[in-house]
C-alpha cells in the first residue's frame, strides 16, 4: 500500500490503515468487531432516588456527532490549538446545529482526518504536548511509560471519561505498531494524538445510559454522559476539570447539577452559548454571514454596519436575559436597542460612537427582540432596503414562537408566478410588498391557502423595511399592517401592526409552551419526541411569559431527571 502523504511528510500505509480503519464507517464498525464504543460504566445509582414521572416513556438512547462549533471549542480547550475557520458542518434537524442526527460520511471523515493531522502536528510541534506531559521531549524517543501517561491523561479529557482498559490497550498497541514505521519520534507522537482525535470516543458523545435498578427497560445517563450533556449544552465544549471530577466521584445529583449550571452560565463561554441558542431560535444565523460576506447583502452600507447588527442582538440578549435575569415577556417587549454610528439612523436616532450604546425605543413603534433592526434585517430582502419579507417574518412567528410548524413548499415555481404577476399587473413594482405577495399567491388556491396560515403574521411588520427602519409609506402608497382572522391561542383575532399583537402573544399560553419545547430541543438534539413533549410541558406548566425567568428555566431543565432517561437498547 502506498504511503499516505500530506505535504512532504509520509505516513506509512499500514499505520494509516490502523489509524483510519477502526473509525470510518461511523461507529458501527466498532460494534461489528465486538469493540464497545464506551465501557459499561456501572455507577452507584444514587440518582434512582430522583423520581421519574410514571407517565414518561423515554426516547431511545443516542450518540451525537460533535458539531463543527463543538469540535472547534473542544480542540481549543483540549489542545490549546484553533480548528480551521472554514470547518463548517452540523445537523439541524432539531432546529439547532447540535442535532442528534449527524452522520460521519466519507467526505466528512476525510475532512476531520486532515484536520486531526494538522491539529496534532501543531500541538506537538509548538510544545503543547511537552508542556502538558513533561515526560515527552521533542526529538527523543517516546518510551512506553510516557505513551501510557499521554493515553491516560489526554484520553481522559478527550474522551470525557477515564480511558477504559480495552481502549487503552488498543492505543498502546498502536504506538508499538507505529514505532518502527515512522521516521521520527515526533511523528509517532503526532500519530498518537491524531488517532485519539479520530476516535469515536472523541468525535461522538454518548447518551445511552445504564439500566435502572427498578426498571431495566429504561436507562439513566451515566455521570460522564451527564457531564458531557451539561457541558456541551451550556458552553459548547468538553467538561471542565470541576465537572469531570464530580462525574468521576459520582456527585452529579440534582443540587450539584444546579450548581454547575449556574457556574457554567456565568462564564464567558456560557454567555456566548446562551446567545447562540437565541440566535438559532430566532433563525438569525445570517447575521454572521453578513459579517463574513457583506458584499452579498447590497442593502448594507458595509462591513461595519453588518458587525453592529450582529453585535446588537448579542448585546440585547446578554443585557435582558443574562445581566437583568429577564423573563420571556421582557425578551419580547423590552423597548431597548443597542446602536452605534452605523445603525442609529435605522431607529431614527443619531450617534457618533463606534461602540454600541443603549437606545430607548418609542414604545408605540417598537418593543422587544422581534422589532430589533438586527432580527428584521435577517428576515428581509438581502438587496433591496425597501423590501421586507412577510413570508420569512411570518414563518418566524408560526414556527419558532407558536410551534405550529410549516414546512417549505415543494414543486412551486415562485419566480414564474412573480413574473406572471409583473406581466399582468400594471405598475407592479410600485406596489407594496404585501400587495405584490397577495397578487402572487392568489394565482393558485393551494398556494393561497398555505400562505394564509402564516404570512398574515409577517404582514404585521409591514411598517419595517429590510433594515428594520420604521416607515409609513412605500413611495406614495400607505403601508398596511392590519390583519384580521389571525389565530393566537386558539382564537381568531385582529391586530393593526406587530405592537398590537405582542401584548396578547406574551399574555397567552402558546408562547411559553413553545419556548419550553425549543429549549428541550436544543438540549436533546431532537425535533420531536417524548423528551421534547414532556420537558416542554413540565418546565412551563406553572408559568406564563411574564414570570418565566429564562435562566431559571435553563437551570430547571438540567435538574429535571427525565432529561437523562432513555429507553434501554
């Protein structure tokens, strides 16, 4: 077999085969060879004292491929090395990019293998391995004792649990096999680190659990699985030493778990991860795309405006949700924005500041996260400042705030319908966006009926353009934000603009229930299922949006026993 090459460095074929053969084909190849993915951890089942609802029927256990975001954070915390900035993958079936359905296909395997080689070379070459493990001296032979120290120490953190005996033996055997096949001792160390970074125990996190004493049809996540679920949900990375030590000591009871939740949320990574949840819940991921490629958004004045819009949403969430421990109602009604000289004019204000500063908004026009320029800029035309997008804004409310999921249509040629309307309607371009869409969708009864289920919610924002600027007219045409027969909490209602709708939205029960479901989706990686239904209900059953403290809800979620229960294999 030919040597596998990267630049001028050759990895012997037998070593490459040993490195790769045991990890590709996903995790199934390990099971087929009789090699357990994770050791059968038999914890002292102290958590059995925590009651589980008799009506709870758990979802099956699962293993979750680290998302690109989680992978990058993990290698940074593990090795002190940055992952490639263009590493971009994730499974979004749950509505968030940490979904449980990620697949390690051949293409992604190759990408991650090359990335692991690069990371290992940098970690070893820049002295990171020697600093963490003084037994290793670059340029000198990696002796067996030092290899054991590296496998035990680095493996404990990389695999988020102590290295089981079988895995330890395999890694040490790999070192012995590769020792005579490499050119330098440094290359041997790089191969060992690469092998560990390609292990399913690193690339996946397990949520399988151990059988309950009183009901073997169900399992509870072992302490290490629980620690990983906590850490990846709350900070997007591997457990830190305090959390891992408590997992090793089997101390993660409900109260200790709450302590870790509060501790992790107070860290910078915890704050950033919570902001990340809200960005994805609001489908505002394109704010980052605007910063990376402002030229793709002609409506923007430039990179500085894109950065200010992105940072506005971060500042709003950090202030209202984290610093002020705001409720769900305050998130959706607080008349506050954050602006600088690049975005103040979007609110009819002025500023000479380069840094963001708070701006109190006119409560008759705006209030809450849904009327921020940053959020509206995402759910709008990318090119034409004067064109909003009622379809996207309507789907935001329907799908994300009410959990009445509407999928994207298939087999419909929207472009042709728009062109037909332009040909048939005089001065079509002079019409408001709402008027245009009402004409386009009325051409087909099925299309009209479908859009009627969600687009009226978007019409409530008709007074806000593609950058979230408030306007009353489009040219000489009056903008119409009045909607009737809009269903909210099971009732048909009429509203003249979004500010008329928001108070009733936050007074109802549909919003907090849906928000609870989304938090459960984020933690579980599942779009639907018993865990989403059950947790979404129990977390919000005694609350409305006005008293639903968001940070308290997150803490309650991770202290809920059912989050860690699975159906036995």
